[in-house]
C-alpha cells in the first residue's frame, strides 16, 4: 500500500485528470479502474484542507501607539 502522502498525490492526479478529461466522474472512474467513492472522499478531504489553510493564514498587523511601555509593573 502506498504511503499516505503518495496516495494523496495519486488521488490529486486522478481528480485533475478527471476534471480535464471531459468525462463524467463515473465514466472516468470506470476507465481508470478506481472506485468513485474514493474520488468523492478525496475531493472532500482536499477541500477541507484548503478551507483550513485559508482560515489560518498570517495577516499583516500594525501598531498604532508606538510609545514605549515604561514600568509595566506599576499597572499590575
């Protein structure tokens, strides 16, 4: 059995090939000899991964008050 990341890449390739093939998903899967449920599973998996990475990106921030903090212990 391929390593998990190798299988992910294989399924990414299948999804791309199917989308570029002009075939229905069912026809592509029959022709490629793969289970249609596997493509659906990996499509969802990759979509979730993409959504998570979009929500966890660093964004630039700026500091408006540039005055130095002096003796912070006084305020505690």
